[in-house]
C-alpha cells in the first residue's frame, strides 16, 4: 500500500510539473475579439507553433520572448512576463469602402419632362380643361424657344 501511494504521489508531481511547464494562450482579433486560426507563434528558441481553430496554442516552458505573426495583422512581440491568457492582435487592413454616385445627364431629360407634364395634367380642373392666369409667367412650364430646342437636339445627337 505504501509503495502504491509513493508511486501515485510521484506520478502526480510529474504531471503537475509538466502542466506548469507549458503555457496555454489564446490569440484573438482586437476589434471583434474572435479567436484567430493559423497564427504563427515564434519563440526565441526557434520553436514555431500555430494556433488551432479556437485560437489556442500551447507554448513550451523554455522561452524568453514571443512573436505573433499572421497575415492581415500587425506583428506583436512580447516577453514572457507580459504574456497573458489572451493576446489581442491589431488588424492592418481597412474594411472595403464602396462609393455610389449618379452621373449628371447633359441636355434634355425625357423622363423628367413626362413626369412634369403628368403633374401639370393632375392640377387641371375636373372638367379636363382650365385656365391659370399666373401660369403664363411661370418659366418652368413655358415652351422652350426654337433656339433652345435646336441646342437640345444638338446636345442629344453628340451625346
């Protein structure tokens, strides 16, 4: 019984020593705090470890400094004293920016003219005809002159 207890005690101390010798670390994105897969962790003793799909890596006990390297993230160097359970990496790439715009159309717009004439027709009297004295002086509803029409036609032909 004494021999079994001694053996059990020795196995427990060996396991505890091995567990203390290794350090577990999770590498995550600084903005989203999501774990990063495939980050290379290089130690000063030329040991390279890669994180798994949970962002976890198990580091050996014999190192003084670490370097975390991943595509799209800034390289981070740390001493053993600075190492915490979670290491956050700063992204270097910007998010995609999309700009939408509408190009101005030179000349006469047929669709806008149709909408405007429909609005004018809706304002007419219920009998189908009407007369508005002040409408004669409104420049928006007047008919373009012959010179303006010719200029618009030239613009449309060259466009």
